[in-house]
C-alpha cells in the first residue's frame, strides 16, 4: 500500500508540472533519460499529428511554456495505478489538457535509490 501512495504522489507531479510551469518538478520526479512519446490530435484540421518522442530537455521546455496562457482548466486529474511490481509501475492519467481537450497518458515508473521516478510517458489525445 505504501508503494501505491508514493506512486500516486509522483504521478500527480506530472500534470502539476505542466499546470504550474514548474520545471523543477521534472528535475525531481523524472529520470534523467526520461522520454515522452505519443499522438496529439489537431482539432483545427481534424487529424492526428505524427508520433512524437521527446527527451527530458524537451519535456522541460514543454512544461515551461505549455500553460503560459492558462489553457489547462481547473478540472480533476484522474490517476489510476494499473500495475506495481518491486521496481516498476504503470499508471494511467486522464485529464483535460485544455478546454474540451482530454488526454490519456500512461506513466511508466521505475524505483531507483528507494524512490519512484517517471521513466517514460506514452500519451494520446482522447477524441
């Protein structure tokens, strides 16, 4: 049970970093070689953009700029722990990334030095 609380706390730092434009949360809760891979739906032209994979430096740049215009609404972030092993865990995060624009993000966490960190993010827009 202790693992789950810790995993949920770390997982909450992911949307919080974007919402608060706080790159220090990336430094603290992401692996040094973390990646974020996924698909964004372009609502303007009604089509999926090409798959995108970025490293931790790009994640930090994204965090620093994404919510500058306060596009993330004050809605609930749903965090569901899907699986926990001794050293790995998978968490499903669903939230509103902008008004009427939901996303589904799977966080893959690893346990290093007795602490859980986000190693990979796999995401897509929810239509």
